[in-house]
């Protein structure tokens, strides 16, 4: 005797969609908690972008209530800011030569991004920029950071900091400047001339 064809279970389809949404929500939550910035266009699949577009305010509110971190929600990217610095190992702005140099490079790269968004900035350009700034700020910067050739090591330090904050992404031939770098343009204008660093211990 022939059997009637079994229709697909509606509940199974719902369960699969719920599980998919849970996986996406978990992935987005982990990225927001683990990474300095989440760039939906760069970091999420199309399905995850569609889900996040609908759930964005709910996810951010839930994370803010659970962690006491402050959501910074912008069109190009999102971040959870640590008000007290307990969860932050790299800060910007910071005092000292490396901190000031990083802030100067951040503003310079932000200006370059406005003109040539998406282009790769070669490391040599960052080194040349720092060599110029080392002479302009030689009265304030550490002596070893203003010596001829020191821009190579300083550039590596600066790029490491910027990459750690997800303001740039490093490629073999240079860096890609990410949208969140523009949040530091006003920081540099509000920062006074750095005070001279204390002499090293003898």
C-alpha cells in the first residue's frame, strides 16, 4: 500500500533558523567583546549583516548592561569602550614619545584615507612621516627616537599599536586604514604639546 508523502515539518525549519540566528548572535557578541572594533561590512557575512541590521540596538544594549562597557555605535563600525581601562592593554592617546607619534600617524593616515579610501599605505610612507615629525618634535621626544634611522623602529611600534586597536590592518606591503581611525582626528587637536620626558636613570 502506497504511503502518502510526508510534508516537511514546519517546526524543524523554525528550529534551524533559530539555531542559525543564535550562532550569528554568538559570533557578533564574541567579536564585540574580543576585538577593539567590529566593522560589519568587512567582518560579517551577508547573513550576519542582515541579522545584525535588525538586532543591532538590542545586542548593544544587552552587552552594555552585562559588562558596563559603553557602546560606540557608528555607521562604519562599532566598539565597546572601557571607561576605566581595566580591559584595555593598548590605549590612545597615551603620554610619551610613542603615544604622541602614534596619534600623529593616526591623524595623518585618517587624512590619507579621506583622499584615497581603501588604498594600501606603504610602510615607507609612515617611516618618512615619522622622520619629519622626529625633527619637528626633537625637543620633546626621546633622544633615541629622533636619531637618524630611528624612524624604522618607531614605525614598527606605531603600526603595532594601531593594528592592536584595529585602526589599521597590516598586509605584507603596507597597511589598510580602517574607518575608526577618524575618531582620533579631534583628539590630536585637543592634545597639548607633549611635555619633555624625564631623563633615564643613570
